[in-house]
C-alpha cells in the first residue's frame, strides 16, 4: 500500500518531515498534472530543489540547460504518446542518475541506463530508499 505523497502532519512519526534532500537538485519529468504536483510537493517538503514537472522531453531539456540536476525522476510515457527513452539516454550521457516512475508493469530500457524503476504510486519510503544511495554517491565525488 502506497503512502499518499503529501506533506507530513502531526500524526506522522518524528523525523518524517526531515530535510533529507536539502539542497539536492531534482529534475521531475511527469505529464500527469496531479502526480507531478504531488511529487513536487513531497520532494520540496524533504528539502529538494525541484525543476519541473516537465510534461515533455523538450520541456525537460530546457530545464536541464538552466541547471544540471543531481538526479532525475522521469515518467517513461509523456504527453501525446512521447516516450522518454531519448531523454533518459541524454541524461545518462551527462552523468545524471535517472529514476523511472511509471504506471506500467513492464518497461523496456537498456541495462545500466537507470538507477531504478518504481511503480506508481510510489511511497515516500520507496523513493527515499532509492534516492539516499544516489545522493550519498554524488556527495562522495
């Protein structure tokens, strides 16, 4: 069961609203307005600096041109049937770790291009479990 992507409240366990992602730049590529808004809210509550959500690869690439993100969270199927494979390839070539967030059970991607594939809806815990090692590795560089 997934936890809704919302801000913590008084009923959440202590530390659940921590700024674990403080200063981390995240590119969010998601064509669903509701999912994008919820994900952006969650990431900001965790302290991340979020660019997006971008609904197309072209929108995402404009955001990357302004600031290279530390990590990208990318929906594989974008607006008007666009597939994000080319965007994922370009982000990988730039050394940006990519997490795919998808509603599809089967996703075909070349090995080694993405850090993880998460099924929607992903919980805060699932997302953090993937982001923590990526961020720790980037901070060690």
